């Protein structure tokens, strides 16, 4: 398999439907087999249910404890491709007008392909410090694979300090992003025939008060500013969104349950626990005597890397970008930084084409990103 061209490798990865609930094991097997050779250390790291796995590949010399080298990371899962507007088979890579179409082509199997193909062709004798590849699972449903890795990988000194997470940034260097916390509020009541309302208790009515109170909290958050606000000029505040509401069984039944799903996107430096506590207080006050619960469904921390970090500077040098930028979505980098990594977000493709029909990555981006990554690898892994 090392003789595969980058496009052939990308086609094989796109053909694997790694959207939930399918898992990512076929993609992990493909990448592990593709990269395995003498001098390469392959670590398959199963998820708790063993239906998915992270893959850690160490290339070159054994780590010396100084955390030298470079880590390249990408997630192997994708979102479902259920949109009826697809003009091609989403799981068959298709070239049109200089673009490669397919689910995950941009987000982010394109970067995974370039990183793997580049690593497979390295002369290991030229490496003075390790190149490490980390491919994760379930990023799209809450950065679960990266969180599991961060919480269970005990040998952080084996990891290089500097990391590139290859989300589609249009080859722009990103040094910070917001986090995301997904919450579920459930209000319970008592079911009854609507002709006998005194025998039941509506769950929807107190839930409606909760949603109204959350809207007031959202307005308050939008008026607040933090030290990081200037780095996010488009949305310089913690955002809150009530995304779904589900409740009731039929118009003639007093509803005994109503659930609202909420996302909160903290800025770097904002404590997630404090935000959850504020939401909890608002829900409790608005629900009144109605029973309710608040569950944390998933959590992805914000990321912040200093603008003068070596990995940011190295990417600015190869791209010519004057200043690194920020984005308002979350990535695996939020958890990886908890292992002491300085992370940069940088990769081919545009996030605007992801999570929708006719996802694509420009071939020009895949061609351009390779020599850029080669230069950064030389800087961190080959320089004497």
C-alpha cells in the first residue's frame, strides 16, 4: 500500500463510511497497515466500548523526554451524508473542476491523507526527533476520542510539545478557538387526559419558562466581554443556543416530559464549570416546583496558543501569513492542549463546505499543503 498515490489513499478513506454509529475501525486498520514498517511504532488505542479506536503512530527516534519533534493530528470520523442534494455518491471520491467531492474530503480526511502519505515516504534516517501522528474517533459527536486519549494517555513526555490539527482552515493558521458544551434539560410532569387536566401536570409549560429564562441568559452573555473577546471580533462573547425542544405525545394528552438541548460556546479563559452553574441556576429558578434535571452531554474545551509559539511561527513562515487567526468552532486541540501541547489549527479545504451536501476539498489545497508540512517537519524533526 505505500505505493498508493495521495488521491488513491483519500479515495479509500472516503469510501469508508465512518459516520456514527458505524465506528472508525476500518479507517484505523487502513492507516495502521499503510504506515507500519520497521522503525515505526504503532499504537491502537481502543475506545471504552472497543467499537472505535484512536491510532498513535511514532516515527523515528525514541522520545528523549524533551518533547522535541512534531505531532500531526486528524479525526477519522465524519458526519452522516443524508442530504438529498448530493450530486455524487458521497462515499465515492469524485473529481470535478479541480475539486475532490466526498463526505470527509475536507473535514478532514484530506489532511489525514496528506499527513499519512508524507509520513509513509519519509527517510527515517533523516529524523533527529520523532514525528507523531494521532488519528482520533468521534470528533464530530463531541471530541470524544481526543478526550479519551487526553484522559488515559499517561506518557505525555513521549508526545512532542508542538502539534498541528489539520481541520479545514483554507491553509490559514489558527491559534485559538472556542469550546462547546452540550447540555440537556429535562422537565417532568404527569400524564393525563386533556379533558381531565386536574389529574395531570404539564411538563411543557415550565419548560417554556425555562426556555424564556435561557433566552434572557443568552442576552446577558452577549453583553459580557473577556480578555479573549478581541480575538473573536465576529462573536466576541460566550454564545448560548437552545437547539431543540421535544415534548408531549398528542394534543389531547397532558405532557409528562419535555426536553431541551442547549449548546454553550465558551471563550478561551472562561471556566466551563462556571457557565454550567449559571445555566443550572437559571433553569432551577424558572422551573419552579416542576421536577427537572440538567445533564452534560459532551464537553470540548476552548483552545488558546500564544501567538509567538514556535509552531505558530513556523506555520506563519511557510504560509507568509502575517497574523494567526481564530475560529468559533471546537476541535480535538481543546483536549490535546491539556497534555501540554501547543496546538495550531491548519489544513486544506474550507469548513464552509463541511457538514453539508457536496463537500469538497480543492486539489490545489492538497498540493500546496504538502510542501508546507514538509518544511515544518524539517524544522521540528530534522534540524540539528
